[in-house]
C-alpha cells in the first residue's frame, strides 16, 4: 500500500477501476451464462410446454412468443400462443398471431376454431360464427361446437344453437357448457322442461353453473355492457335535465329584477348603430308548428322549405341602420342542391363503409384501423372546404340588406390551403390548435364577405379564444355547470368584438347575467312545454343579442352597390345539407 501511495495518486483510481471490473466479470459471467437464451423454435416450445406443465400460462405465453420471433407462422407456436393468450386475457394478441397463420393456411381447422373462440370471448359473436361455422362440419372436439352454439345463441339463432350444442354432446357427453348452452336455447324458445333438465345436468357436472341460472338473464334483453352504457347515458340525461331546470329557475329569479342587465349604463350613450330584432313569437310559433307537421308528413322532405321559411323570418325581422335584411332562396333550390350534394357525398360514404367492413373483418390489423380513422379525418378535410365555399356563396348571394345583395369571394384554393394546413397543425398539436383553426375559418369567411365593394374582417387570435375556452371548461366543472352562461357570453363577445365591417368594429355588452336571465327561463319553458315554448325562447334570445350589440361606425348607403353573384349555385351548399344525414358527421357540413 505504501508503494502504491508513493507511486503517485494517478495509479490509485486505475487500481480501483481494475478491481471493480474484475469483480463485475466474476459476478456477471455465471449470470450471463445462465441468461443465454435458446435460438431455436424447438427449444422455446420445450420451455413453453414445461411452463404449461407447471401451470404458468404467463411464462408459457412469453415462451411461445419467443418461438414466434424465430418463425412467425410456426403451427404449434401459433396455436399455443393463442391458447395461452386466452388464459391471461390477451385475446387480441392471440387473434393477431392466428391471422398470420391463416394467411398461409386459410383452411386450418384448429386456427379457425381458436380464432372463433377468441372472438367469442371478446363478445364478437358475428365474427365467431363466421370462423366456427367454417369448421363446424369438420370439428373433432366438443368445445368447437359448444362455442359455435354459444355464438349462435347470443346472435339469436336459438334452434341452430340447440342443434350445435347437441352435436357437441355427441363428442363429449360430459361437456357441462354444452348442456348449459342447449338448456339456455330451450329456455329462450319456451321449452322450460328441457331447459330445467339440461341446466340440472350442467350443474351436476360442474356445480359452478348453479351461479348462472337462466332466469338471471333477460331473453330479449341487452348485454350487461349495453345496459351499463344505457344506464350511464340515462344518468347523464337526468343530470343535464336537473342542471337545465336549476339554471332556468336561477335565470327566472334574475330576470324578475328587470332588464338593466342587458346594456350596462356606461355603454348606453355610446355613438354607433344599434341593430334591432322585432320578430313576434306568435308568428314564429305558427311557422314552427307548420314546419314540424309538414316535415313529419313528408318524411323529412319539407325540411328544406322549413329552413328557408325560418331563416327568412329571422332576417326580415332584423333591422340594421334603418335597413332590413331578407333571404331570397327557395326550398326547391335547397332540395335540388341537397340531391346534387348527395351525388358527391354518397361515393365517399360508400367507400368509408366498405373500408370499415374490411377493418371489422380484420380486427387485428391495427394499422388498417388507424389508416381508416385518418382516412375519414382527411376525407372530411377535403369535403369541408367544398361545402364551406359553396354554402357561403349560395346563402350570401341570396341574402340582402336594404335591397343590396351580399356576395362571397372566397375560392376553393384558399379554403383547401387553410384546411389542409390546419389539419396537420391540429394533429401535431394534439388538438390544441383547434382554437386557432376556428379563428382562421372565421377570418376566411368574413374577409371574403362583401356588401357592395365593402368587405368584413376578423381580428381575433386563437390564443385569446383558447384562454376563454380553457377557463370556461375548468370553471364550469368547478361550479357544476353554473359558469356556463358566463362562458357563453365570453365566447360571444370574443366573436363579436373582433368582427369588423368598413374598418369599424362591432361591440357587445352581453354578460353572463343576461344569458342566465334570458336563456334560463327560455330553457325552462321549453322543457316543461315539451318544446312548444321554443319560438318564444328564440325570439327573446335574438332580441337580447341585438340589444347588446353595437356597431361603432356609420353606414354610407351611397358607397354600397349591389353586385350579384351569378355563379353561386346550391350544389355545393347541398353538400352541407346532405352531410346532415350522416349520423357520424352530424351537421358538420350544415352552414
């Protein structure tokens, strides 16, 4: 030690490092030797069988998986992997492996049987039937027929379920599950005597069946998962109804204090143009009843005329700068546009339907499912600009103020550029960019909306809207929904106060208190009258919006000239109408 010390300090750490390295080698060598892995399929299969003998399905599953890394379609490894996947609740993994095997051997009886069985355990009865039916006539084991019968049972084919479970019992007369399935089929067809006999035999063979009596299952009822979903939806609807009634009552109390909440005193003397709405609710109520009745009688066809009537009513009762708005479209135009729009949407919908069918038939093709989802997303991205430009051009060309027609100058090229850019930004930002996208769309629409030679504009920024939405979301949760009126008011002020026309801004004094006082009673009345009070609620709401809006400039009528857009047609606007028929899309295209 003295010699080492005198030799210099630089040798000390080298000696220590060498000692540590020697110790590591001495310790790790046996460990590494023990951890050396087999490199053949047969070796891994032997390990898997050993784990199965020791009742360790998890380890057997891993061993079969290692064998498949060497040979992806080895028959025994695939079947063993699938069997163990079921035991440890990894059915989707087992199906993926069986899919690979069946690509090479499409008629492999055991692989089809195993895959059908795994589909069955995942409550995919239709898929299970498709696989098990192919092997039912070649089945050499009772369990194949039993699970085929079970799939038929839950798909509602009770007679065939009884036949297949009886076939299973010919192979194995001690199959308690087959007795239970056949008895359940008898129970659902009203043969209670046979059901009781088979159920008693199932319990005799396996006492655990005593915990699953047929009476515990509702024969035409829903699956427990479906019942849970329906129960959850019912709970949410009840909570929403209670919330609406509570807000309505609070709003009713607030509204009794007068209408001073509409326009703050500090804003009442400001110069500018005050819009007005004078639509009588009784007239709207008549239109409302006629629209509902005729839409029902025509099986929905009249809805196009109904929308035109409603829109014209609201516009003709809106006054701005001593001029009234009007709407000149016809129901026939919108109906024909809808039919033309369907001609564009139907091929897209059919392509998506066929693709989704293929994905359903190959549930383990994860990338196919992802591709389908992205395909739908980008399909909507491609259709949406078409509907947006078409709808804006059609509706604005048929909207007038003081006998001057509006027009839309936006192009498809500009709309596609906006949507394709924003689509990628929304994806890469995990949805955060959505607020900016909404502002971009608003700016595109307003900046290309012209009355004469004057155009609108929008100056709002996505960061401001994002802040409003973020605060609104968390505040609404913390207040159990009571903040919603203030959130709606903040959003409305944002959209209004960043809107410009002739380089002058609009202003809004809408407050959460006003939304609560006007919207609350309207919501309450609509609920208790089963919708009959909707016209009254709508006219009150529009009157409030007009009363809290102010345009800071002056309109020079002489500088505005009517330039009619002769190229505007209802075809692209019809895409918006047609889009409403797709349940998945809703009214995404309705503008």
